[in-house]
């Protein structure tokens, strides 16, 4: 069983009291427990089971403007005493930083909203095995599928965040995740693809057969890929890739990148950085939302932010430390975004595919080719050639490259947004990028 | 050495009984105990931004029957917790009938000393060096706009208890020192990053003014990039410099030679054992036995002593890297490659220090032979799709080659190639093999482990460069 609120609160107040006793002027603590149970299948047989029970504690102590932190998975009182003593000692020896402090009291969350993020259902491994059996039976139906792997994970977490200004809140969350990975083969090639579903509540996950079927279909479609020549050509990003571009945008407007001057979006506030009509939201209070939260990792309340309005950058993502440095108030984004999304575009996916006589549809990228300082982007890619709105043949061993500053201004979005992940985008087209191939 | 049972209601004897009881009729398994201590001290934006310390303690109990692996882990080393894990494993392995495999080879060799690097240098000394780094870089070049420098230190103690009470232990030190610098000139910004590390005390890497060399290298890379122009797009010849660019080998062929992907037949190499997979003259080994290296291990995370495993010899595929589980199912032996990030994770076959050995050519010969191509000196990270064999890596320092001469620096670009065929495109192997500076972390199935790479300069006939200039 997952540790209850009472146990976590008792540990957190024990730590805060000790920190004060050893000489800290302020302190904050997070105590968490998560239990996760996974079953893995391979080629329609049980392959692995994994149970994980994680306790963790993180403590930050302040002496005036000096700060240091410790973390541990050993919650025995004796161990915590040694660690907190060490933390306060280290704090004394760490130089001052004028921007170090707990969050402003009036910004702290007053309540924990009921966002319906916890489903108490516990399912035995036998039920997971039954789901995966159905999933893999469907995924293996086609002859070309030579290997299937799938997994089912049930996750339950609980935490308490507390600080010496009296903040003490936390809540339980759960997730149920199933995934399917399939490998297909023909005489020319071997390819792999996947599909997964993840929800806070068990009854909301995709059914097993559908998951297996999508994974298998997507994989078979990739067989016998060709390499194309280098060219400048419109690129359409599948939703699962488009969300990554949105995540890069979020990293570039984090107050830490802005205050350090290491973002290509520094000084762009209130300027047009995206195409006309584009809107980006970060909405923390979506019921059952995968990124939903009542407050950020410092306890600051979170409200919906309109980050981009009609192409214009309106807000950074601000935490306490970097906010003070930039002379801005925290907007509750320590630890990043919540449910981040692009608003729907105006045209259907079909119309988007038909906008150009020839384009590339990208379903997977590999490599870490985003440079946040310069905005340069270059990654390996896999996908399909599209002519007159129709999928012609699969493509691989190419790269796509551009600079985000130009890419953002050449985005056209379809109207097929869905909330499948915590960061979501409709299908996205970007014009003006360069493909390197043969 | 950690005494894991000192403050627990669980005695060593009771633990051994639970292990033997759980693993009866299983083919393999063990109790893995781990206690790690780590520190991180970060200077950024002219200030000490972070000084943190972490201590992590836990166990993982594993039972294997035929192809099925059952694993359970917890932070609480207690009677209750171990029993609960044991029950969880038994629930998965309902009807087992294996034979426990006892044999673990023994070795007395050690590849690093039993030290705790964190305690060997005081916090104040570490802060002082970081401040010196910041001042040195900012006073050396007026274009320096941002400096980040950090120390990471770790000591990890592990103990493996097998059925019948056989016990294996190891204490592993690891440190890393990293510098990142951003320059701004005429409105243009570029960064340079360099670092050093391994399984020794900080002083081995910082003695005299060694930290200055790390700063100089980061600054040099950033300065080169300030002058860079857009990279070309398309297929061309590429000369790779020695040392760290060997992550090409790690991504392109290393992962594809790990035992699990080959047992499952999802690697593009699974049916190529004994066949020619690389040009003549190409020999690649994976070596866990080099003193004090980041990827070295005295024993792996299953207790098997590490070794130098020949993967490809003169172009012929000789061996895969194996942990005990995959080795048993493939009817071969473990190569001491069973590794895990920590007790929260199952063991997988992983790389240690992956190295291409010397050939006979010089770098100069290679560059002279190229009419149009690029010379890649340093890389960021890489990634591979095991199944299709396609791999990428990102250049962080590269130059164009025109008519046999090195030209202007070019902007960071991704290179993409095909793993199984790339080594056949190697047309010259250099005589200047170098180890990387000790900074690599390899990710697989969500687990990061420290690794090393090494290679001499090599010439590749054809690889796709992902630039923007058509």
C-alpha cells in the first residue's frame, strides 16, 4: 500500500523542525512515495514482471540568502538527522545568492483542487496479463509482424510538499499505461513502430485490440523504405512529433534560460514569434489531465497561462528564483509546464495534406538536434512521401534541418487536437526546412 | 564497505534464507543491495547555484525462470519489505521448474581504488576551483557571456547475495568535472562544452592547473563555432577525429551487438555472427578492464568479473555482449556486461569502454584524399534505431574539407547513417587511437550508465550530413 498523507506529513514536519533546530532560517521539504507494478509480454508470452516501491525525500535549507539541498531514499529518522545536519553545515559554507528565497507567501496555493487525478483501482498482474494477451494476439495477426513486445503499468503516487512558512499540501495521483511495440520484416527491411495509451483512470485507456492493431498497422506501413534526394520541401509533423517542437518552445521560454541569456527567445516578449492566428496555452486544471496540478514544485498556485496569442509571445514560464532575477512574479511554473497545447488550426488534416502537391510526413525523429541558444534544429527522421494528399512510400535515413526562429513563423496547424499526452499539438506543417538525403 | 543489515530488523541469515527459498527451482537470480552517495556542485551565471548531496539505499530481488524475469525493489531493507518482494516474484513465476545456475567466475583484479571522492576534497576547495574557472574564462575572452561549471562525485557500494549465501561486493568511485561557456559576438551566440572524469579522486583530474586545459578547450570550441557557416546537406565523405567521435561506433554497431536484441532477433546483426560486417582492418573491442576509466568495472552488476570482449576482429563479427540471462538462453557465457543504473532497474547487457583499435593510416592522408566532405572533431550525443539500423549523432565541432584541405568551420549538424553498412564504408583506419575524456553516459530502456569510447581517426566513404545548405 502506498504511504498515506499522515505518514508523509509526519516525516515532513520532522524534517522542518530538525532543519530549524540545526540552524536553518528557512526550509522546504518534499516527501513522496510511488508504487508501480509492470508486466511485460514478448511474442505472446509473459516476459517480465517488475514491482517498484520508491520512497524519496528532498530537503532544501536556507540560512538567510545561502542555500543547499539534500535528497535521500532512506527515511529512517537516524539517517535524516545526519543528512539534515550535513545540509545545514553545507549551507553555511555556500556563498550567498541575493535571489535565493522561499516563494512569496501570497502566491502559495490556498487549496488543493479536486482534479480527479487518482483512481484507487488496483489490478492484479493476472488482469494485466489478460489485457496483454488480447493486445498481442491482435498485434501478431499479420504475417509480416515477426516480434511483439508490450507492457502494462499501474502507477500510484502520493506526496507532501511543505515549507517553514506553513505551506503543507499534497495529493495522490495514479496512471495506467499500456504500450505495444511491433517489429515487421520483408525481404528488404526490418522496421519497428509503437503505440501507447496512458490515463489517470483505468476505464479511460484504449482497448487492448485497438492498441495492438494501430501498432501493427503503423509498423507494416514502414516496410521497404526509400531514401530521397536532398531538397527544400514542406514537412508535416505527426502529432506525436509535433508535441516535441512545442516542448522545445517551452524550454526556450523557461525563466532560467531567459535570465541566463541562453535562449534564442530572449527579449522576444510581446513580439510576434509564430505565424498569425497561432495560440499556445498551458492549462493546469484540466480534469484527469496528465499534466494537471494544483500548484508547482514550490507550492505556488498555478493558473491557465496564454503563452502565445495570435503569434505573439505573452508569458515566460517563471519560478521564484529566476522571477526575482528578472523582476517578475512567479507564475507557478517551477518544474515546467502542466497541460501545454497549441489551439486547433482552421483546416482539416486532409486539407493540410493537400496544401502542397508534394510534402514529407514525419512520424519519428532521432537524435538530440535542438540547440536552444541558437535555435538551430537538425535531426534524423523517418516518415512518408506524400503526393497530392496521398501516402506514396515510406522514407528513412534522412535528416531535416532549419532554425526554430524561421520554423515557428511558417507553421500551419490542422484542427485535430486531442489530449493524449501532457503536451499536445494538432498535426503541424512547417514550410522552408531542408531535407538531407542522397 | 556498507553493512546493509546493520540498522535493519532483517539479519543477513534471514535474508539468505528468503533468497534461497525464493530462488528454488529458478534458473538464476539474486538479491542486489546498493548504497550510493553523490554530490553536485554547480556554478552558473557568476554564482554557486546549487550544492546538493544525495544518499540512496535500496535492494532489488530478481528471479529468473526460463525466459521470464521477475523483479521487485524497495528502499526499505526490512524483513517485511523483502518478504513482500519475494511474494511478488512467486506470483509471477507460478509454475517454475528450472535448475539454479551457481557458477560465477572469480577474479582478484581491481580496476579502481576503494575511495570516496566526495570526502577527499572539502566543499570550500571545490567552490574555490569553480570560482577560479569562472574568473579565468571571463578574463581570458571578453566575448564570454555565460559560464557554467560543475563537479559531480559519487561512491556506490554494492553487494550481491546469491542462493546459498554466495556474496560478491564492489565499491565504485566516479567523478566528473564539466565546463560550458557561451560567447556572444556581433549578436551571434555559440556555446562550447568540455569535461573530464573517471573512477579516481578529483585531484587526479585537477592537479596543477589541469582545470585550465578544460576551460581552454571549451572556449576553443565556442570560438570556432562563432565563425561557423551553415553545414552542407547530402551524402559525402567524412573524416572523424580520434577519441570521443567513437560514439559513432557506440551507436552504429555497439547497441546492435548487445545480447538481448540479438536473442530477440530485433537487432540488424542477429544473423551475422562469423560474417564480414566491417572493412578489413576494423577491430572493435568492449573493454571493462582499463584502470580508472569511466566505463570500467571490477565486477558487473551480476557479480561477473569484466573482461576485454572482442566484438569485431579484422572486419568479422566475433562476439555479442552478454549478461547471464541472455547468455544462458543463447547457450554462451556472460561477458561481464550485465549492468543496471541502480537497484531500481533490471540488469541488461550494456557496453563498458567501446574501442576501435589502431590501423596504419595518418589523419593527414585521410584529409588529403577527400575532394568534398567534412572533418568532424567533436560530437554532442547520438541515438540509434536498433531494428532499422539507422543511427544519428550531432556534430559540435566540424569543418568542411575542400580539395584535400580543411576549410571553414560549419554549424552543428546531425549525421545519419546505417549501422550494419557504415563499417563497410570505412576506407582508412588511423594510427592515432585516443580514449575519450571520460564524460559518456549511455541510455537504454530508461537506464543511464557511465561508459567510455575510443578510436583512431577514420575515413568514412559515405554518410548523410544534415545541414541546411543545398
